[in-house]
C-alpha cells in the first residue's frame, strides 16, 4: 500500500506541496480577502494515481477551514474533488 506523502504549506509560494520520489507535487492558490482561489494542482504523470493530488487538496481545504476562508475551485481537479466530498461543500464561495 502506498503511504501518502507529507504535505507542507509554503505560504511564500502560495501553495501546498509534497516531494515524492524527488518530484515536486503542488496545489497552488491565491488568497483574496476571505477567499482562497485554488488555481492549479499538479502531480507528475509518473506519480499519478497514488492519492497525492487528493492529499494536497485536502491539506489546502483543511487550512482554509481553519483560517475561516471560503474556497473558489478554479482548478478542475479541486472542483471535482469537492463534488466527490460532500463534507467540503460548506467551504465553496457561492
């Protein structure tokens, strides 16, 4: 079974990131006021299918919740993730 990577928040780069097998995986955002614009999630093709993107997005959403932010999922992966996880629906900036 694959172990999920350690995800860290890099506020200076406005992203959540994980280093897996020497490759950088990221979930990027822009913060505008009380809204987190989730703009891009990227996992190298060789690492796809391991749950890395989901771990990155979940870390970002957990942080948004802790900060009291609403989320605008501009990234198609984030939008899809939030549709699949009903517990994140209250975070969506409508």
